[in-house]
């Protein structure tokens, strides 16, 4: 199971408005242009879970964050009490499902 995003995914979230101060995982990546390792901070699994709102409201309807393992995939979604789904992602890696949902949230808040 992947435990953190890569630097490209992290930069995409920051470009969409995420706060870089919440990047709590330090990684080293090879910089091919400069032939050196560079150290970067990226979002980890716990960071994304903490950053995603546990509940959002749209048109007066509250939607709760739900994380489930379904038929070999991670389902991360915002769902209302009557099972009405506002947004949903299905991915084999939990970190990628969280990344996609958080990116959606940043672009639609």
C-alpha cells in the first residue's frame, strides 16, 4: 500500500489551492536535469484524511465522507443519508482515491 503522494501529485493539489504546510512526509527524488537527489515534502495518507472535510453541504443537503474497500478497490466518496452520492472515486490504492477526491473538493468548494 502506498503511503504518500509523489511530488507531481502534491504540486497539482497545491496548484488547486491546497496548503503546503500540511505536507508531512519528506521524500528524495532524483533530479535528472541536475543529476542530484532533491528532498521534497509531500502529502501522506494521514495528511489527506485529515485535510478532507468529514462533511460538506450542497443545496442544504449534508454529505458525509465515506471510505470503504469494495471488490478490490478503495471507494472514497461524499454520500447523503439516502445514499445519494455527490462525488465518488474508486482506485486500487487508497492514497490515489483520496488524492482524486481532495482534488475534486479543491476545485469545487
